[in-house]
C-alpha cells in the first residue's frame, strides 16, 4: 500500500509535456508508478498537480533561524528555496561582527533591526556550522544555501571589507573559506556589484569593493570543486563579456540578476539578454534572472530604498534624525538628485516616473500633487511636513507587460527574483510562481501552462544541479503542488506584525492552492503535518 495516492488530477509533469488526467502515488517520500491504494488518498476532482515550485532567489538566511516554516512561501506553492542570494548571508560571521551584519541587512534588504536582534539564533560562526544548525533544527521546505561573498569578505577583512580592495593574502583566505563552504554543501557563490546595494551608514556592501581578480579567484573555486553556480546581481559597470569569461574559465553556470525592464531605457535589458544568448551560443552557460512581477515598493523617507542607489543621494545615506532632514531641505542636494534622475540609466530602480509614485493615503500620484511644481520638491516637502511618515508606493520596473512577456519567453532567461524573506516593509513577491501560472499563463496566454510549470520546476532544478526534484517522474522526490488552474494566482498583500519583537512585514496570500507536499508530507491543506519534512540540500549535480 502506498503512503499517498492523489486521484483524478490534471498532471503537469514539469517537463513541458501536454497535461494528462490520471493518478499519482507516493511511497517513502518518492513518486512511484500510479496504481493501488494509499494510506492517505486525495480526490483532486480535476485540479492540477505539478511539482512544487523551486524559488531560486530568496533571502531567508536570517528568518530560517527563528521560523523553520519560512512563511509565507509554503502557502504559495514553494517546496524548495535557494537562500543567500546577492552575497547577503549571515554566515560566516564572527561574534564581534554580528551587529554590523545585521545593520547591513537592515539597510540593504529592508529588514527590521529589532526583529533581527530578537530573532536570529547565533548558534554558528562558519558556514558549515550554519548548515549543520539548519539540518539539526529541521526545515519545512527543501533548502539550498549560497556562500555569500559579502559575508566571506567581512569575515576576512572586518570593517575594511566595505572600504577597499582585498590584498592577495586576503583573497587566498577567502578562497579557503569558500572551498570549505562548497565542500560542506553550499550550492555556489553569490555576490553583487549593484550600486543600489548599500549597507550600514550608506557604505557599499562589501562585495562591491571586490576587483575583477578577486572575483575570478573565487569563481575558480567552483571550477576546482567541479560544481556550483555563480550568482551575481549586476551593476552597470560589470560587463557581460567579463562574466562570460568567468563562465568559460570555471566551466560553471553564471546567473546574472536582476534583469528588469525600464520604460525609460526599454532596450537595455534585451541587449543584455542578447549578449547572454551569444555567450551560450559559444558554449558558455549564462542565464539572465528575470521577474514575472512588476517591481512595486511601499516606502517612507525613513528608509527610501528607491532613491538610495543614486550617486547624488550618497551624502544623505549616513545621516540620521535632524541632520538627515536638513540634508533633504538643501537646495544643492535636491538639484543634484534632480539632475541625476533626469538622465535615465540602466540598472537603476527609479528613473523619474513621478506618475507611478503614489501617496498611499490619498491615492494621488506625485505628478498630480505637484500641479506645476517640481515633483521631487513636492515629495520631499510632503514627507518633511509629516515627519517622514508619509507612505508612498512606487511602480518602478517591469510595468510594460509586452516587454516582460518577451523576457519570460527568452531562451536564456531564468524566472527568478522573488526576494522572499527580504524587503519585508517594501513588497512581497514570494508568490511569483502563482502569478506566473495565473496571470501570465491563464489570463494573458504568454506562456502555455505546461511551459510555465517547467520554468518553475525542472528548469531551475537543472540550472542549479538540484537532483531528483522538479518533475513528476517515478523515483523523484514527492514535492507537489495541487492547485485550481481556473483560479490560481497571488492575492493581496497585507501588513502584519508577526516578526520577532512584534515588527511589521508585508505578508502575501495565495489563491487557488489546495495542497502542498514536501518529500511526500503535506505542509499546506487539510491534514497538514506538524513535522518538518524538508531537507537541507548539500549534494548537487555537476
């Protein structure tokens, strides 16, 4: 007798094959040939059954230490998550660097410092110790962890990691730490060169100070290990030919984030995707990480993430309180910000589209409120008059659906960039997979449903070397999502106060999700297991 049989389902195998009606059986946590009875049986009644979603771009590194269920991802159909993207990990970390690491996360990833201080369980120093802790405590989802460049840099260089290039001896020490992490089961190396990524006091996140020889040396560790992915969030100064050379030298895949469409510079993202395709034509594995969600952020000027990537905003970054407010009032400061915004740039979050920045309370745009005045002055004056508490929402990137659809169909794109676990006060795209299935497949028909499922399952599994997952084939691990294809989608976000220390976050809800299983155990729906069935993934294919 099988442990579980799901009957009368529309089976989507994760390989892009045409759907078929049938049953699926599970024994010992794995999919087996259909037939026979089950200790537990579910009548799908025509609902769709697919492999669980693999979310390859999350930031649950801190949250997982206090919340092994990594809410809200399970309820959104995710069964495997890759954490530690962009180099923003919490291991390795010396005890004396913990406060700095937490403050950096507060700045760069929109995380509450009070929640991090109250929530993180510091039962580790090295990355192998961190992995051992996760495995010992248990997780609801399957989890794979990047070794984070900024954390490794800070471990070796301390505060100087955000101030200067590394010397040869420091690079060798970083290589040893990375090699140890890969041997212990890290899925690869992640980093960022994006100017939007600033840490405590507006200082660059450590990896942004790395020179090309440092990056080349570290990516060489993947070649030596014979496996692993190099993930980089790209700043405008980082050229794709250089990244192609890293792929060529290491023989490893390079995932390039974050390829988002800008209406003010509409061709740039497609130029990058074309260069990525040309690299693949030459036999070098590059992928462009794209999002199926519009990039929308809620913010106040207490933490104006949408502006902090501007060079002209740098004088304000280290300031607090009245000194910060005084800087916002300065005409010279405003003039510099205004001039920079007037020159659209690739790899910049905000490009002066004031008609897409709205005051939440009034639901009027800054362009409307300006009424002939300069919109930057209008926004800053309004915020200053309300002690910086004014809540704004900005539609920043990926708002052109025709362009985004073209990106999603590009042969070298990777559906990605949920940022689940981060930017909790700004947005929540953890339901990206449901949005792909509902909005892009059902409503717009940009992707056929079987192809949308493949892009969320077997495709990322293949890219990241995640074995035994991502399809409904017999012998695969039973990571499953049962959903209603006529309703599936992501629901509205709402602000909740359930983080440690009672801190707020934007929580996301799923629509049309009827059940989620991880390794054969149900974690969402009727009869949910209270156990933690996920596995820490430490072995990956070459």
